[in-house]
C-alpha cells in the first residue's frame, strides 16, 4: 500500500528535472491533444459542461481531481475514444485510499494515437510509414478539508512522438470543489498553472503551456429528475475569437462597408461557456445532453452547420459494470464516440 505514494513522489520529482531546460523560456507552445480532449465519456457527453457532477464517478477525476473521494477507492476505470480519421485514445485509471488517512490517490495511463502516415523526402519520394502519438502517466492526491470542501493536485508526465522526434511534457493541475448535499449544489474550480514541453533536437517545440482556469457549477432539484450543468473555461483570457472575427468588411464589388452582424460582447462571453443537463431515467439508467458554444462557432460550416458543438451520452449498469457512452460532434465530417467502463476491484 506504500507503492503508490512512492510512485507519486518519483513522478513529482521527475517533472522539474525534465523541464529544467525551460526555466528561462518565455515561448508559449500548444498543449498536446491528450491534455485537452475530453477525458471521460460522461464529460464528453455533456459537451464538457459536467465539470462538477453531484454524483462523481472515478472517470470524472481526470477532468477534476478534487472529485475523488473514498467511495472511489478500489475502483478501476477504462475508457476508449474513437475520434476521427484513425485517431483514437485509450486510458486506464485506478484509485486507492491512503493508508491511515482520509486522502485518496489515483494513478493512470492514457494514450492518444494519431494513426500512421507516409513519409516523403524533399523531392517527394516515399521513405516509408511512420506513426504519431501522445502517451502520459497521470497521478494525483485528493484530500477533504471538511465535509463540504475538497482540494487536490494532479501531475502529468508524458511524451509525444512524431516519426523520429520525441518531446517530453509535464503539467500540474490544482483543483478544489465545494459540495452542499442538502442543496444539491456543487461548484468546482481547476487551475493549470504550470506545464511545458521540451524536445532534445528541436527548439521549435520548446516552451511553456499557457496557464488556464476553469469554473464549473452544478444544480440539482429535490423533486425533479434532472440536473443542470454550466462550465466557464479559459477564464485567463477574455477574447477567444479568431483575430479580425468582429471586424467590418468591404464589399469588393460595391465598396460598401458590411457589418459582421455579430454582437461582439455576447459572442465573447458565450465562447467560454458550455451548458448541459442530465436526466435520471431510473436507478441504473441516465441520459446527458450538452452544448459547447465556442466549438460550434469555430468548427461549423456557414452553409451546413449541422450539430457541431452538441453532444449526448448515456449511462447504464450491467451487473458489476458501470458503462457510459457518448457522441460528441466536433465537425460536420462526423462525431467522436466515447466509451467508459468502471468496476470495483477491491474494497479499499
């Protein structure tokens, strides 16, 4: 039972060593897709609005570590996502209660594969096939400060590979949630203050991740079978629209100035917002639905917007196994499919 804390200490010690070369770097680089795609079927099925569920399960911990509590100890969570064009993600997560304490550890592994590609030299001759993928080890600790307030920290340590190039990355997440069971209300916040990437043979991939902050609210009702979710993300930056999105344009034929027709303040506000709801259909069956405004605005086609930005999901139980499935539309070419399975291995 002491193996998990020792492994976590090793993980936390490896992070500053891995990124000592970034101590003086001010360049910002994008996070690997593994760190930004939905991390569970439940989260994906609500269009990423369900950041503070009233009844959290082990898979929710990957998006909000402070949701981890002693009821999750001994559980195993497996998840798979079929994203698009050969891209898929798989993960495994296990939770264990700390010996002689109220805290809970979690440790897991996740992999995002982008598929195989054909390499070519500068003159276009094929040089063979290569693959691209992200893989990361994740571990964290959750601790209740009182009956309502819980805090947690999570560390990610991983590698992203493209052909012969290998980059190491790390990230720290800090989270907290306040839960009132009597009022069926939970508020949760997650801050990613530090992270970065380093490539030994390339300076282009070296730099820090932009810190970000997310706030989630959930409200249930005593005499109603549904729950409402709201998540407001990327709080560190107000304007998330592409540059020039709200600018007026000049008609090339008439020379007239044409207004963009978009209410800039309202659109900027909504681009941070994801909303959703879940419906309890029985003891072992539940349905979720959600909408992500920024995703719809960025990925829909003007003449064929389709259902980009919308998501739905279903939870059900089969004997000892709890399953969750979700469909999340990122683009008009198709929707991603998410599947999660969890079960209890031990009682602690």
